């Protein structure tokens, strides 16, 4: 199956545009999350350079962010760019385990290969295999303990479309059923989300 950006955007927007006033947007060089403001009535999950994997990764950050963080630009996090020292790299990996684990589950739902991102081209030696093991262990924990409603709805819609051959409309309907869209779109959250 071809992994077209317009399809993953349609799945995300179909699930979350009305229920959470949030859209997935193709961006330029850097990903960014922007809450609704005077310029846009929508919260925007902006992924980088038209990369499909970036769309899944940024969607995973959004699925983890609690209510309070979704009101802040980039969820209130500070990003340390490429060239981190050893301590900064460990801190980055600690924060990135959860979203990359969720991205792994989204990639599997799309029948798409997944590669961890250590996101550092500096002088520091990075234990890519160790980081990958932590990401895989967290993904398995999520499967065992359950995902938040938003994460599970998106995973279900991705799987219905990419693995089961459902139409975009049918895949969105599957995810929306899980969200309980008819009753306001709110579902019980799990430990996957940060505190509201």
C-alpha cells in the first residue's frame, strides 16, 4: 500500500478536527505544535518536511499531551537541538521513549517500517540499540496496559485503513466509535497521557 500524506491527514483530521478542534498539518523544516489562536481556530500538529514518519511521530506527541499541555505552544517543552552533550542526550532519550513507542505502534498499524530517532549528530556516542530496546519495551507496556482514547482511536483507524483495506470514511468511523464522538468525544484516559 502507498503511504500518502493526504490519507494520514484525512484519518487524523476525521477523528480529531471536530472532537478536539485539532488538525494535522504538513510543515516545513521543523515540527511544531500550535494551539488555536487568532490566526487559526484549530490546534495544529505540524509535522516536518512532508515525511510520513514525522506525521506519525508528531501525532504521538499530541496523543500523549494532556489537556493543559495542549494549550501551550510545543506543549510547553523546550527542545535542545542537534549537537547535545551526553547528559542532554540522556534527557532527550528519556522524554522521547514514550512518543517513539507510540509512533512504533502507529507504524505497525500502517504496516510501515519503524526506525528510532536518536536525533543527535553531535560528538556524543549514542546507544541506538539500547534506546530502541527501551522504545520497544514501552510499546509493549502500552499494549499490555492500554492506550489513551485518542491514541487507540488513531491506531484503530490507521489499522483499519492500511491493514484491513477499509475506506477512509469507514476507518474514521471505527476510530470515532471508540472516541464516543456522539457523546462529546471524551473518553477515559490512561497513564499514557501526561497530567492534565
